[in-house]
């Protein structure tokens, strides 16, 4: 009996000592020698049907084998559930806050909890607790919902003037984001001014420079950046007044692509952490995948997805060369209730869709509508313009009916005009849309690199935040305690984000060429 109890006591002691060793080893793991990089890529508004559609499009148009896999297909690990704290259908603000604060919050919440109090983000904790370099790369305004949720704390996503103040460090923690690439210069420019969309006279570009930021605003500025040096940090690069152009409309001489911005960010953040024991946290967003789906624009949508794939390929190559890095790619939600099928009439539907209807499209519906609205009062000229240019040259439609041409030529409301253009393309491609908003469907979850296997299966969106916290050994509650008294409501009125993006698509700052 005595031998038995001695054995039991020995096993208990060994177990307890082992548990303590594992616990403290886990805590000290990062601090000792392990360098980690986390790259979170967010494909805004990108659902499973969109991945299928884009794969079909590329495979068919490029004549690739039937078994072709996209850069995302090859790293699929699971799926993410998207509900917010107050709705089964989330918006981007709550969706991103789930990733950044690992917390469910209400639709519209930017880095705040359901009680509208600031919640510490993985980006802030990475900077403060791990001395990591940090970056945000997007194609929307840098002040938009997804980048805002990692770098700011406001009670509603429309408060982009205040989000901009957070991003340049005008709050209790100071500058937390080392590198920002995207659009949205208008929220940093002093108002009232033709290039500003601020509702006050604050000049945040000057404030940013006072806080040590280098500011860029052109393709030539971007090209001049040394991708192997951290000398430019902290860095604020805004390459458009509002959102950057859709990939289908983008002039490479004027704006860099998402993949180009991502590659340069990886180089600069690598240089910044080269001789340190700290890595970097980078959030990259394919922002306008979502906006094309809001407009039900399949041609712009598919090209945004392919541009996102290019950025994924760039990051995967980086991970291959830096095995201490993990890539996570996930959507905040699906947009459009998109289906890779559409029944066009009362007869039994055809079992097909037509990728080749999207191939000749040269411009987004956003671009086309901006060229049609308020351009002329001569109805005959407008009809000819639609008949001879808009349909055949810009949209690749050679068989437009008189009724279609007339309806587009006569429409004066931007939302109705976009609907007509969407129907013209979507019907010919036989692609369906259920909404101009978001849907509740689970979205695909992709991961590659260090510990990617831990994300296998079906997850709540907050699990993405948990994964980052555990990978980097972060304490978000500590950050939350430091920012609890920071300002969460903008002093001046916020610009409303109206249905179907009237602010995003119709506002003058989004069409500077029209001034």
C-alpha cells in the first residue's frame, strides 16, 4: 500500500510541476526568442458563391484545367460564422470588431463593446505589449469600418473624422499604427475645402506630420518608397480622396494595386523588425469586393476578387520565406445574397451561367453611372452615348434592346440607374442577387503558415481574434483598461452612409474629376 501511495504522490507532483512548467513556458515563449508575424487578410463582403464564381471565371476565360484551384482554394481550412451582438446579419463594423477585440458588438460599432465603451484591439496590444510593427493596407478609405475597428474606438462607423484622429495617434495611447496605405485623404484634409470631407477645420495631415508621420498622396510617392527600409515609418499613404478605384477602373499610373501595396508593406515592416525579437501585425483588406456586391456589379466584383488573390499570392510567398509567419484570410460577412445562377423567366431554368458575359466589361457600374448622371440635358445625345459607347464599349453588351438603352439614358436617380446596369450584366451572365445589403451565410476561412491547422473547422468570428491573441500572447483587457476614458463620439456631425452607398458612390470627394 505504501508503494502505491508513493507512486500516486510522485505522479501528482510530476503532473503539477509539469503543468506549471508548461504554463510559465507558454507565457515566456514569445519573450524568450520566438519571433512571430501575423497577417490578417479580410475579404470584405466575399461569400462562398463569390469564390466559386471567380474560380469559374478565371478557369473558363483563361482556358485553364477544370481542376484549377485559386490561391485561396489551396489554403481552405474552415468557415466563420458572422452574426453580430444585435443581428443575425452583421455589418462590417461589428464584423471587424469581432476580429480586432475578439468580441461580439452591435452593427456600427468600431472598437467598442455593446455598452459603447472602448475595447482594446489586437493591433494596439501587439504594439504596446510586444513592441511589434503594425500596418493597415486597404482599398477603401483608411477611415472605413474595417481598418477603423483595429485602430479606433467610436460608437458609430460614420464618425470617420474621429477615426482619422485616432489613426494618427491623437488619443491616450499615441500613434499605434506604423504604416497605413489606402484611400480616404478627405478625412485628413481640413474642411471646408473641395478636397476635404471633414465637418470641421482640423488639418490632420499637419497633425500627422507633427506626430512624426511621413505622408504620401501619389503613385510617384509610393514608387519612391524603399521597400527594404523602415526609414519612412510611421507612414500614412492616402492614394485617393475617398475610396481607391475599383480594379476594373484603376489606372496603374495613378494608383497602386492591393498586391503592390501589400508587397511594399511587407518589405517595410520586415525591415522595421529585422534586428529585433518582435515581428509585425498587418491587416490587409480587399475592401471593394464588398462595394461591388452592394451595387450588384458582377464584373467589378470578380476583378476585385482576382486582385485580392494576387495579394494572397504575395503574402503566401512571404510566408514560405518566413516560417515564423501566419496568414489568416476571412470575410467579415457576405454581401449581395449572391448566387451563381439566375432564372430569367417563367420557363424551367437553364442549368448554366455565362462567365464570358463578364469578360469584355471595361468599367464598373460606379464609373459608368458617374459618366451618365448630370452630363447632358440633350436626350438624343444621351441615347446615342448609351447605345454607341456605354453598352457596346464599356459593358461589352452588343445586343442591348431599344427599351434597355432608353431606360438607362432617361434615368436620373443614381440607385435606379445602377440597378438597370446591374440587371443588364447579371441577366446576360445569369448571376443572381437577393439584396443590396449583407446576408447571414457562413463565410470561408483560410489560413497558411505557423499553426494554421488550429483554425480548422467552423468558428465564430471572435475565434479569429482569439487565435491572434494566443499566437502573440496578448492581453486585450489590459489595453481596454488604458483607453476606457477615450473619446468615442465625434463632436461634429458625421456623414451618413446611406443605403447602397450613396455617400460612398455619389459624394463629390469620390469623383474629384467632376469638380
